[in-house]
């Protein structure tokens, strides 16, 4: 992992405080209304699992990947952690997550 990617992978992410997410789910598709932005987002199952995990506490992409792999009974590798790190940046761009301090 390159230095810049390693920094991204070690960043702690959380949900912005003061807002709620309202969920509707159908199989592996999810619609979530963000009370902070007033926007509704359509999410795949992986993204929904991540946001639900972050509702409980902040995590790094590595911690998120480990929790999801454990939940699904799947092996976890560095590529999956990097995928989660990139996904966190996308979620930050739409205001669903933010970088946080522990």
C-alpha cells in the first residue's frame, strides 16, 4: 500500500453527529434518508452495512472490513480494506460520513 493510501486506510470515520438515518430495505438494496442533508440515497448492501456499523462508533476502513468479513464469514484482505477506504471517501463526498478523532 502506498503512503497516501495507507493514510486513507488508517483514517477513522464516523457518522456526523446530530443527524439520523431513516432506512427502507429490499433484499440487498437500501434507501436511506439523511436528516442532516435532507437527501435520500440508494445504497448497495455493503454500503448499508458500513453505515450501520458507523452508527455505533467510529472505525478505520480496516476495522470496518474486519467486522464485515466476520459478519459474512468471508476472508479479509488488503484489497478489500482499500476498497472500503475508497468507499469512505465517496460517502464523505455526499455527507454520510466524516473523518473523526478517537
